[in-house]
């Protein structure tokens, strides 16, 4: 039976995702969000925008790894920047 090897980057990745989800849950409990319209073509809540940001981050990483020779750190920076813009003005 083979077990998954948890490397440090993998553990950090899943820890950050878990911390984001816990933080958003606490924020929602303290201050319930209302739908609003930003530059996205639909009304979204904070949780919707976080989900869209995480999904976008995955696609940004796949695009950088699959189609360019750019460093993965560029993809991380672009994904974080995009998610922050999306959370604020999306």
C-alpha cells in the first residue's frame, strides 16, 4: 500500500487553503455578506469571489506551467494579485 508523500510545499498549500476557508467562515459568522456587483457580470458574495479567485489561481498556474518557461513564482504572484483584485473589486 502506497501512502501520499506530504512535502513541505504541499503541506503549506493545503494549510493556506484551510486557513482561508476558516478565516472566511469566521468573517461570515461575524459579518454576514450581501451580494454585490463589481466588474464581474454577476452578483457575488465574498465566498463566491474567493472560490472564483482560487479557481482562477489554478488556471493561472496551469497556463504558466503548460505554455511558458516563466518561473512558477511569477504564477504565484499573478494569482495572488488577481485574487486580491477580485476580492476587492470583483
